[in-house]
């Protein structure tokens, strides 16, 4: 029987913590620091493991919603309209793909449309799209800050989470 992913991560953490790190000489400060960094990343990965699929699905859904809204708002010249078409195709093609693949495909198509809007987009449409992108970026920043709160780098989000 194969060990589960959490069991393998825990085993790697133990090996690095109790075998590799103690075996490193004190003067190997960079190697010790990097080993501790890897241990920290593995601990966070282990802590987030069970919730990762839902997080990735939420992210894909957020990008899908953004792509639909931006495709509806965008207007302009041939480059912009071609990019709207590419985004519409990406929306259709990405359905049913794994969440990370959906997010990646939609991000690329959104990037293409944002570049096209600068080239020949309608000014009012460009302003509407920028406002929508900034709104979504604010939302995703909050979600990501909460997701990475385990790292403790952002005391403000911890206070927000405890208050709310």
C-alpha cells in the first residue's frame, strides 16, 4: 500500500528536521536556512492539502466570472475584438479542465485582451474593464491573504479574520 500524500509530506518534514538539518555544520548557514525554508513550505503544504482543491476551484471560478464580465465590457478595434473572440474560445475550451489549467488558460486569454485594449480598445470600455479587473484583484488579494495566513507574514489579515 502506498503512503498518502500527507504521510509522505510528514515523512519529508521529519527527515529534513531530524536528519538533514542536524547533520549540517553550523557554518553552513545558507544550507541550514534553505533547509528550514523547505521545511516551512512543506508544513504549509501539508496544512493546506485538504483544502487545496476547493481553493483552486474557487480561483478558477473567479477567473471565469472575470473573463465573462470582461468579454461583455470590451469594445474596440480589430485587435480588441480578436482578443474578445480568443477569450470566448478560452472560456469554452477550459470548461471541464482541472482548476489550475482553467485558471492558466483564462489568465493568458485575459492578458491578451488587456494588451489589445491598450492597442485599439474603446476608451470607455477600457475604463470599465480596468475597474472590473481591479475589483476582482482586490477580492483575490483578500482570498489569497487569508489562504496564506498560516505563514504569519501578514498580521493585519490575522486580525481581520479574528474580528470577522
